[in-house]
C-alpha cells in the first residue's frame, strides 16, 4: 500500500518554534521530516479603533492585539458584517 499524505492534529504550543517531526509506518522505524513542524502563534485581537463609523463605510480601522500581522506570507483580511475586506499590516 502506498500513502501519499497523512493527516494528524498537532499539540498546542503558544510560541513560534520549530520542532522535529518524524513519521513511521510500522511504529518502530521513524524517518525525520526535513524542516520539522513549525508552530505559529495564533493572532488575538484586543481592541478596534474607532469603535463606530458611518453606515456609508470607508472608515479606516486599527486592530491591535497579539501576533497581529504575523500571518507568515498569507493575505491579512477582516470580516465586517459578512463582507471580507483586505487588511494591511
């Protein structure tokens, strides 16, 4: 049997770090995965300013918090009332 991909759930770690990762097909012989596995700190918003704006929109918002902008190469986005808008760091 050939396996081309695996799916697993990682443990939780609250800091950015790389950990070694090895896989085995028999539970005895493990092979290291090049580069290991990288944990990224999840972003957490703590405040939005301003808290209100006109219904017509076009209000610039500032979102502050922990690890905001640390999306590691992904496009940052916000959702306002069901509308997804692009964000900039």
